[in-house]
C-alpha cells in the first residue's frame, strides 16, 4: 500500500516472503517517482526473509534505475539494525547508498582546477592515468568542456582552465556535478555545530581505527580552506564538507561510518533539504601533495574549491585559490 504526504511517497510491504515480493514493491515505488521531485520510502515490516536478502534485492534493483530516481529512494527496514544510544528505539533508515558511475566531467574539472592553482597544465595522458580509466571517457569529457569554453587546449596536448569561469549554473548546464551523500540530524537527535563536527573529524582521522577515516576521507569546503591557512572572508562554518575517495567498484557504500562522527546523523535523500554534513565521492587521485605534511588531512584544492562553489561562495572560493599563487 502507499501513503502520500508532502513531497513524500511511502510504500509499506508487510511480511515479504521472497525477493519477488520486494522487487515488485521497489519497482512500484520507482514508478511513483517518475515526473516529480518527491522522496520515496519503502518500509519493510516483519519480513520473513533474511536482512541480507532484503538489502541485496534493494541494491540490485537500484543499480538499474535512473540516477535521479535512485537518489530519491530510501529503504526503511526496521529489522536491519538499531542504534546503540539513549534513543534505543530509533531505527536506521537507508544505511546503504548506491555508488554511481564516475562523472568524468567532474573528475576532469577537479584535477584541472588544482593544476590551474599551481599553474601547471595537464595532458590527456596524465588525466587518464590519474583518474584510472581508458582514454575514451576522458577524451569525451575534455571535448565537451573545451567546446563550452571552460577548458582550453594548449600546445603539446596540454589542457588548462580559468576557475573564475565556474559557477553552479555552469556546472549544472554541463552536468558536471559529482555524487554527494548528504547527512542531517535525525528527529530527536542533538544538533551539533559544524565546527564541533570538524573537530571530531580531525580526531577520527588521527585514531586509525574507524572505517574510511584512517585514509580515505579528507576535510574539504570552508573549514579546510580556513584550516590550511588561507584567508577566507566568512563568519562561521555553514556545514562540514568531506571528500571520500572511492577506490573500488562496489555497488553500494555502507554509510554507518558516519555514526562515528555523530550517532544522530542520517542520510538526507533530498538535495533540496539542508544538510549538516556533505560527503563528495571522488574516483581520481589528486595532482599535488602540498598538504601531505600538514597536520590535518586536506582534500585537494580542486575539491575544496568545488565544495565552496556548491555553497554559493564563488568569491570566497576564488579568494582561496589565489593563495596558491602568492
């Protein structure tokens, strides 16, 4: 059955006995999200099949759906996992997030921005090696970005760009956005300031025990720009931005590692709703390691710049890049 609320569609499946039961409900939910911007939730009650089976069917179904539909779908399986907290009856929803295919336009841009900050153009061969794919998708991305005027081809096959030409509107027109995971504080949770989350993230990076925090997560956005010594004209932190390097071809990411940052955080499926933490998934390597000796593990300048652009802080983002030329 389904229930419609404000900007939300909820389908409830009770006592599913097989994967076929689940697949039917998942596809029905996806169909209900076509042609609108609503969020769809599949709520599984009293399942008669194993939790791993439910999660497997969910991931397999989402893998073949349109990315826009997939991003707006939430699995609520109360039997899957419970939080160990004072809110003992609080249930985790949508613990797993599908990993989308890389957006090579974004991957190329993030590397060219960093190269531009250091005034060092990149060749196609270098981009191919750093992103770790064949020549074809990189060539296609460079062709489109060059035709748009955002990227320029130089002599000897090198490419460069002017970061001042980047804006939210331009990225949207070129469809050069990355996959992001947005986290909010759940109902009943104590909301923490971005600065407190930033401090906690630094502690996790130094601990070496929590998944992903030991090597794959980097601090990004305004907090990283300020912490790296660049003068940014901004009062306070609007949110915590992180970059997660995805090294494998897994179809889904277990987001439970965010509970070590704060156990009140949960996935926010709507890109239109505010988020306290935004995690950008990237696939390529960075260009330089100028921050390698820094006490805090920073994302690349390109990632930090693009996070600030996403916040609508273009002036501050350009101010940040100027610091590399001084």
